[in-house]
């Protein structure tokens, strides 16, 4: 999911800049370029925590 989202952001950079402004769009694109190469080695994990009975 994240890989697809980041690729869409990069592919539609001009539209992001037009719709969101330069600062917000650049922040999103920086995140995409930083995180995209790291995704193949990552694994999603979900934890559910509950209080311990006393």
C-alpha cells in the first residue's frame, strides 16, 4: 500500500504542488523519496495491548 501511495505522489508531483502548495507537496515528496527505497525490507506488524489483571 505505501509503495503504491509514494509512487503516486511522485508521479503526480505537479498536481500536488498545484493543489496543496509547494511546502506541503515538497514535504510529501521528500517522505516518498526517503521511505520508498526502505520499504522492501520492512514488514508490517500490528500489536494489541491490554492492561494486565491485578
